C-alpha cells in the first residue's frame, strides 16, 4: 500500500519600497508576480493585513530577491524619475 500526501507549496511574500515626495510606496510580490501595491504613505503593515485576508504566506522577506519584484521596483523608480509611463511587470491574481 502506498500513501500519497499533497503538501502545499510554501508561499513566500517579498516586499520592497521606494520613496517619493508623498511618502513611501510599498510593493509586495510572490514568485508569480506583484500582488499588492500601496499608495504613497500606506504602511507595510496595512499591506500585510490586506494580503492575509486574501492569501496564505509562510514567510516574509524584505528586498528585491525575486524577478517580479525587481522588475516592478525598477519600473516604479523609472516612473517616479519621469522616464516611464507604462508598466509591464507581472501581476499575481489572488
């Protein structure tokens, strides 16, 4: 007899922020793409609280350690510098 048990994949949530004149802009992502972006001045804790109602995550990592967040932060920084008006980073439907 063989028993197979499905173990859910651990979801890691990554976040980073960039400063603008109105305050910090926080962006959160999983491996699949950006899943939350705060308006300037919205706290990181508000983002965590909102996401906890929508998804499960086991670990939170600060920093741009995954491609979707790296791309989003690069595009956001370029937008704030006046260089970009269109975003092409991947988004993750929750």
